């Protein structure tokens, strides 16, 4: 009985301390790696990628008279070492000059952006009725207006980023 | 004389071994941050059980944390010995040393469950205390990262967590082992140690 008790106690001590002692001995040169392994820094490097996060660059826009929609095209360079999926974009478009709300931005479908590549992002801006009145009264005869986007919100891989500053879109066509 | 067997002990011991095997492949708790490229995956994922914990992140293969790996191995060995000894006891519950085997083994799954639940609670408290946001133990939530961490830009992340079926299996196994301990009283009532001196009968 005493032998059995001793064996069971030995098992308890060995199973409790053995693995812990083994990893401490294995990592005794670098104890911080016990808690933060190399893969975590690798993951951070992959996340940060080769450079800074780049904001989408406005490329062009087209006005569709039939649907009263402006189609905006942006170039987005994915500086991360990881493929991204842009799921949604939202924001309020305002006239830069008069702060009049012109419409609401949305993404035309989801967009896959491969790591390290630049992809075109199609964004739709549905104009409000007030926008058309505004163009007639405050911008008569103008072919384009300067627009700013407020509360621009991007959903990338279910990570939602909302910019606190407005984004300027110069010379957006309105005819 | 019919040989007595503690059937609950057999179920508990076999359940413990099954739980070990299952837990190496299916986590007890899964936690996802954002969404990955394929459906159902996360941008960052943690697959946690007391026997196996691994993490996948952006552009990395699955990895583990050495300290957690040691704790996992401790639980694995503890449960393995617990399960085997519970099975040995169950086939010979009437031996003089059986009670000792039972006492050693029946608490092990319970300890594993308690260790796991305590760890989850500590993780949620630490996340709240150190990083300032709540993470769910079950369900999904939009976690708003503190502005101090995001240079003034508002960033919220969809996180989801779930307890998977091996966790419920572990509760069942822990329950069976406790029932085995209670059943032992019925099949092997405690024997009083025999006194060395003959008892004097009072007149």
C-alpha cells in the first residue's frame, strides 16, 4: 500500500513539474520566448508588411444619368503580406463648398485584394434628390464639383475602420 | 462469488481516454477575430483546450506558446494516468488498494474542467483589465479598440467565440468519475481497520 501511494505521488509530481521543467530548460537562454514565441513577431511583421497602411487613391468617376449614381474608382495597394477582403464601404458625400449632403457611398460587391498588389475598388454614390436641386441652384452649369466624404467606414475582413477625418474627392462629375 | 465491477468507473475511465483523443483534434473553445479568406475562418484564431492550444494569425502557420504547451502536456499526462488508473480500479474495486487508485483518478477530469473554466475567466478579466475591451466566452461581439491603440482612427473588430462539444463531453466525463466515486461506497462499503487487540465485551 505504501509503495502504491509513493508511486501515485511520484506520478502526480512528475506530471505536474516535468513538462514545465522541460520547457524552462529548453528556453533558458530566452525565457521571454516561453510566453511570446517567434511566430507572434512573424505575425506582427506580416500584419505591418513592407510599409505603412496606404489610403485608397481616387482615380476617376463617372455619372450615370439614368440611375442618378456616381461610380467612383479608387486604387488600393495592399501593403500587408496577407490577402484582404473588402466587404463594405459607407460614408456620406458632401459638397465641399456648401456642406450639402449629396449622397451615400456603398461598395459594389466585395473586393479581394491580394497581398502586395494594387486593386481597383468600385464605389457607388447614390445621389439624393436634394443633391440634384443643389447642383441646379448652387452649381448651375458646372460639370463637376468638389466632394468630401465624411464618416468613411471600411469593413476589411470584418475589421471595421472608421476615419475621423474627411476624404476629399476633387472634380466629381455631375452631368 | 460474483465479481464486482464499478461500471461508472469504466465509463469514466474510457470517457477520459476518449476525451484525450478527441481534444487533440477538436478544441473545447474557439475564438476568432475578424474573418479569413475561407468561410468560417478568422483573421486570427485561437483553438483552446486544456490538452492542446494553438493559434493561427495573419500569414502564419499554426503555432503554440511554449508555456501553454507545457500546461497542456501536464493535463494530457494527468488525464492519461487518471483514465488508465480509473479503468484498472474499476475492474477490481474490492481490493484493499482500490480506494487509493480511485481517489487518485476520479478528480482528474474535474481538475481539467476547473482549470479550463478558470483560465477562460482569467483571460476575459485580463483582456478587460489590460486592453480595455470585453471579449465574449460564447457568441459574437463587435469589439471597439481603445482610441489610444489606433492613433485616433475608430477601429472595431468582429470577434466570435464558442464552446465546442468536447467541453460538454468533459463535463459528462467529470460527472461520471464523481458518480464512480459515489458508487464505490455502495459496492465496497468502507472497512474499519481490524484492531490488533481483541475487543473486550462488556458485561
